[in-house]
C-alpha cells in the first residue's frame, strides 16, 4: 500500500505522519492504514461548527491542536435520527481537513 495514498497529494505525507505520531498511531499508522473512519473534506472547521447546529444531538464543540494542527471535536454526535452516536473531530491541514470518528481532545496538546 502506498503511504497515505487516500489523502495525497492534497495533504502532505509529512503532515499525515506527524498527525499519526501525535495520536499514538491509533487513528492512522505510518503506512496510512486507517483504524477509524477518516474522510477528507474541503469544509472548514467553522463550516463544521455551523453545520453541527443542525445535527440531531451533539456535545459541546471543543477546539485545540494536535501535532500542531488545529481541530474542533465533539465527544458525542448523532447526525440523524437512527445514526449511531460517536465522537467526531475535524483536523485542519490547511487547504484540506480530515473528519475523524474520534475525539481528538484525548490527544490535545497542552
């Protein structure tokens, strides 16, 4: 498998590797294998916070940084009725963001 093939060239491999290391390889490993749902998006962090107002349920949004990258995270969301409740975070890599089914606050930098 080509390293981080799902996300390059839009997000640099060195940035993805730094993110993987900052999250203890629990979401993405150095070979680009995903251990949780990860989706590339052009929506900004502000776009996600705005759209979260229309989600069926959500905990309070929290902002932070991981690996030097800003993120917004919710400990629990339910986008639509009947959907499974899960954590959700969006991490900003510049021109692109990754939406991750994990609460990045667990790895937030102090």
